[in-house]
C-alpha cells in the first residue's frame, strides 16, 4: 500500500485535512476491504473467484483514510488504456462528505492516468457481486449479483457529472412449472438442445460462447475481458449449481451452435432442506439469424423444468432496459420488475 502524493493527482485542497487516499496494490490485501463497497457477503470461500478476476485486470484499491482509519473504498481496474472501470464503491455510514471526496479522487485518478472515460460500478466477479447503483424503492433483499445502496450514492455521482450509461432491470418471481407438451412445441426439424454431459464439455464450448456474445447490443455488454473470465464463472457454477444451468442451441441443417442459456446459482438462499432454491437467468444468447423463432422461450422453459427437478423455486434475472423482447419473455413467464440498477459513465 502506498500513500498518495501530489504527483498522483489525487489531493483535494478543499477537503478536510483528515481525509487522504492510499492505493492498495496487493490483491490479497484488497479483498479484505471489498466489504465496504457491497452488501453482498465477501466470504472466504469466494476468495478464489474474486482473486482470479482481480488478477485478470490491472486492479487497485483506492482507500479513503480518515486520520489513521479506513473509511471508504473503491476498486479501479482496466482492460485497455481507454476506459477505467470502478466497483465496490462505498463509504462507512454513507457519509456525504466522504462519498463526495472519494468520487473526486476517482475522477482525478482517471484524469491523471489519461483514461477517456470512467464506467461503473461493476463489481468483479459480476456473477457474485453484480453491477450498478440500486434505484430508490428497489427490492432490497440479499440476492446474488444484486447490490444494494442508499440513493445518495448515485445522487452525488450525478452532481459530479456522471450520467446513466445503462439501466439494468431485474425481473423476479417464482419459477413456474410447465407441461412437457409446451416443451415439445418447437421446430425439432431444424433445432435441438445440447446439454453438456460434464463440466469439461462445458469448457469446450468457450469459444462458441464468445462468438454468441457478439450478438449482444453495446448496452448489454457490461463486463470487459469476458474471454478471460469464462473458466472462473464455470467453476462457480460447478461449485454451487448444476449442469442444466448451461444449455446450447444447435441448428441442425448447418450443425452450428446458434444459441446459449446461462444461469447462476444463488448461494444466499436455501430451503428448509438446506438446498439452494433460487437462481439467476444470467444470459440468453441467440444468433441474429435465428432470433424471433421462439427458441429463447424454449431454452427458458427447459431450464425452468430442470430447476423444478432440482428444488429451485425462485428466479431473479437482469435485462438491459431496452431489451424489450427479453423483458416481454420474462413477463410472459410470470416475472415482475422488482429493481433497477444504474451503471454510470463519466467522460473525461
């Protein structure tokens, strides 16, 4: 950990003299401060997934010090030299002056290091810690990938010149049980579902998954460097979830994979038998040529039936607010809008 000097561009002459910034660069030491910036537990059993993602990016922690005590934290990282990402932004007791001070230091860090924009909060690994500031009156129960914060955070970011880059809505509700007849009502002549037989086979689909990600709209692409994160996400699914949580769609005539369905288990909720009983439908990817044929619905129905077989009864799924087709599909299956998260952007 190093003390910030004037050359780092992070001093604030207007701020109270008891405030200062230190930069932590040791990954193992960063982890112990992440709790300041999230309500989602930073359990030791999650450390391997966290450290993997911290190591992938050029990650540092900006620590707000009040006298000799740590009072705030923000994680900064980047994939290239253009965009600075931040996550785990938080101040103990949510004190306004300290939040304001830390936002200013974040902006100064971006300017001093010649980034063109700042985007966040994106809390890595996102399969556990999610993204965005929670809008006022959103559902505040503990859930995987659904951070909670008082609205003073985004209010102060807006005052500093940040704007909304992306709105992510969360559709939530019981997992409905569907009839086998509904599952068979699709174009079996041209399509079939590929269910990996083991976790090694899931890893073999890595490049296919990246190719399908190219179909996402720019607003739906949130996490940078996904090509370096796939194995880490699969390991999390293996440790807490089930093989049915990843399914692929094959176009028979060309023998090509043209779709995928990716779920994430929620380790923060169990039923009375101690079984994880909820999940997130994390992504539904369909090649553009094959969209609009009901295959996203078939993938969703199949996963829902498998979820029932595995005692999973609740779902909370994120969608980019402009993804009208996906949102309509979620509502068709009984989900309701429960919370919205804001991902912010600052142009330097």
